[in-house]
C-alpha cells in the first residue's frame, strides 16, 4: 500500500503527541532508537508498536521502526486521541499566592510540583491548580493557561502567571527581551575559587543523554545550542559545598544546573546531572553518613527561585518579589554550616 502524506489522509483525526526535528549533524539512526533518546520513560517495544500501528511519521509520512532518521527530518508521533496534557482537569490544590491583582498572579511553587501536564505527569500540576482556582486564564502559544515561564519540578520558588490576554502578551515580551529579573539560590558541590563570575556557553541537548542538556563551545555552539548567560555570586562557603546566588540573563532549560556543572560545581543532590553522588570531601564513613543524611533532608536538587522582578503589564510599575528558602534547603544548609565549623 502506498504511504499517504498526513495532510492527504481522510481517516479519523490524528493528534500530535510529540514532535522532534533532527539536528544538522544527525547521523543516520533508526527512528525507534531516535525516539528512545527523546521521549522520557518510553520503551522501545512501545515505540515499535506505535510504528507498526502507523502512528510514527517522518516529514508527514508514516514510517516503520527501521526508518533511518536524517538531518532536518521532522519526526512526529500521532494518535487518535488528544495528548493527556490538553485534557486539563481542574484540581483543588492549595496555592501559595504571594501577590494577586486583576492582571497578574505571583505564586511560590513548592518543590515536587510539576508546572504543566506532560508525559507521565497529567495531574497534580500547577496548571491543574490554576484552572481550579481561576476561570478564563489566557492560553499561551502552547495552549497552557496563564503560563509565561516555568521552573523545574524539583525547583522551588516564584512564578508569575498572566490573568488576561494583555498581561500574557506583555509578560511574554519581557521574558523574550530578557528584561525580567530572576535570581536563584543554589547549593553547589565544591569550594568556588572566585567570589563572583559569569558563565557563558550555548546550551543544547546532550548528544548521548537526551534527558540532559549540556554546554557547547566553539564551532558546535551555534549549531547545537542556544546562547545562555548566568551570573553567580558566592553567598557562603560551607567547606565542601558553596551557597551561591545565580542571576539569569537568559532562560534555557536547566540553565543553572547545566552551567554550574560546566564549571565543576554541580548542584547538590541534582540526580539528573550527577550531584546525588559525593563529589567533594573525604573518604571517612562518618562523612558519607553525614552527606547521606543531607540527601534525605533535601531529596532534590538544591535550587530555589528566590527573587522575581518584572514590569507590571498595566501600571508600568517595576514589581519585585522574594520567596524565603523552603524548609528542606534551610535544614540542609544549616547542617553544612555546622559541619564547616568543625572543619576549621
């Protein structure tokens, strides 16, 4: 049977669940292996079944598992039902609202809460909570109500939400033009040499671990990454770890996590980037027990979106908000502070 392009098919309506564009330097790779690198928690068996059922397309044409992906190929996964993240169910989840008026909302997100529904996280998200507590939030370009920016699931801290179309447009423009103020507090492995500095390095998807991002330099930078700038300042030296504040000039996915690892100071207990291992310190058993206790107190990457500043979309006033460190980070830092005293 001839393969019919997607736009010429007259069968039941199909919904796009995933879309990936192969990079310029993509080596020929079976489409099932290609998708394994991109889709979190997917199994090769499920991907092959989707291909057999005609649900995997390359450049709008259905392909089998053994199709070799080439540079610039557009790979999509299509199903007859909408993606679950678009089947938004309002949920009565408490929100820590820092500020609210008719145009905007500033929320202090707890660690562990996903910002928007996606693969494997279809409930319990910030968007589920927002749609319960607020009616008629405007959709952003991805169809996500009120959302102007995001922070990672296990990062705590401040987010601004748009309550009107005008606020959405205005705030989105500020994030695009890099005029917002965002400062994070992070606990990183190692004793930083400099008291302050700037990390500049294009960030893109890691070529071997697709769930990570990495820094690309030289000729690869423009080809595989997007510009990213992070300014950091040491707040407190705590022996084998350092408490730093990081100010974002850009907003790439995992930016602080990637940039800190790039300069040899991986975030404390950042499992995705290797920070859940003991990266600095002694070989003493007591020290290992101490670090393990810190991991238990803070079972996530030590990152908190502490300050957020933006121009109010209606009044034009510069608004600045601060969120105190959550208890898990406070307790972990206190333990390191006590340990550092005994090191001297």
